[in-house]
C-alpha cells in the first residue's frame, strides 16, 4: 500500500535524520537533554518566534505564516488532537456528538449560524466543524495506509483537533480560495475519491504531514518540504478524501446562506479576524539569508 507522503518525501529530498534529530530536540530526548526523559504530556507546538497567525480571508479566515527563514526538513509541530477509532467513536462524534454538548453550547452554535446570515440546523454546522478539523491517521485513506502489516489488530484511526488543536490546525490547504469555488468544481475533482491527492496540490504545498514513531507512539509531525521565506504561508495538501467528506456540509451551509467564518469563529467573527495581523505578500528573498531555523 502506498502511503500518500512517500513520493513527496523522496522527490523533495527530505532528510529523515534531520527530521528525527530535530523532533528529538523538541521532545527533549537528545543526549544533551536526556534520553530517558518522559514524553511531553502537552502539545508539541512550533518553536517560539518561528511562525505567527495572520488573516487569510481566502482560506477560511486565518492561516499560519513563517516569521523566519524555515529550511527544508524543519519540524514545525506535532498536531495536537484526540485519537478516535474511525468506525466507532469518531463516526459517533461527528454524527451525534452535538447531542452530548451542554445546552448553552448547542444554542451558541445555532446563534453562530444565524449571525452568519443563514438559518440552518446546528447539526449541519457541527458536522462541518468536526470534519474540518479531522485527519485520517490510519486506514485505507489515512496517513499510514499499511498499518495492518505491522499492527493487524489496529483499527482505522482519526485525529480530531476541534477543541484541542494547536497552531498546526491553522495550516491551510494550498488550494486558492477553496470556500468560494463552486460545488461543481469540487465534484469534478473528487470523482475518484480513492486516488492520490492531485500533483498540483502537492506541488503547491510547502509542508508535509509525516507519521513518526517515538517509543511506539505514532506522532503526526508537520515538516517543511522546501525552504520557506519569512512572510510565506505554511500549507499542506488535505487530500481528496478530506474534501469528499466535508463537501455535503459545506454545500448545505452555502445553500442556507451561512457564513463559514461565522461558524468557525463565532458571533464576533469579524472582530476576531481583525485582531490578527493582515496577510502580506512575502518580500523578495535577500541576497543572503542569515537568519534560519531548521527545526
């Protein structure tokens, strides 16, 4: 079984030794910091000062941008998330999780839809949110598609970042302005839901999500697949399966006239977005870059 990241890893000349060493530094598991240390219990986020959140109205409202020169094979972060069996807990979470929320939370989500200019059942917004922040980890369309060869009893697993994600959740798909493209265009792109992500999307993405095993624990690690200039947005290809799953909820919200940014950021979504720095095109690279960050 071909894992979706392997070709990109090889074609871009990424270094497994650099990635593993930089990740070990972040986890404080190097010789200097202590091989015997326990793994961090909290999320492993970006290095301080390496990235910042800025506005990106074309891709849902916000994005993650480099603030220093990031070299190829740099470790950005490990995605913070809950891990759920895809066919049981994850499916229930997406389909009926809304009923388990406190009444005031459900009401607030309904108000988000109304503030977004539409009138739709909050369950649709819930489905959109849970699927937006979902990553398939293992299984036929997951990050690790051959998990059954070394762990036969391992079920298909999903990662859910809703309510627990770190900055990695703000790394957008490279497709330009995906929320305003027509449903017909996406249906054409998704006629083959099992196919590998498009070469165009992979070529445009400057980051890659990799599975890294640390002491038997599978970590989804975001790394750069090329050098990234200060001011450039970090992107990764979400893959055709992600678009296929989110399309029905997106279509319903659009049909009811609901603003997606209101669903994502709440009643004061305009003020929330304006509190972040605006997107600025990255400046041309200097003749020689002296500031760099490798991981």
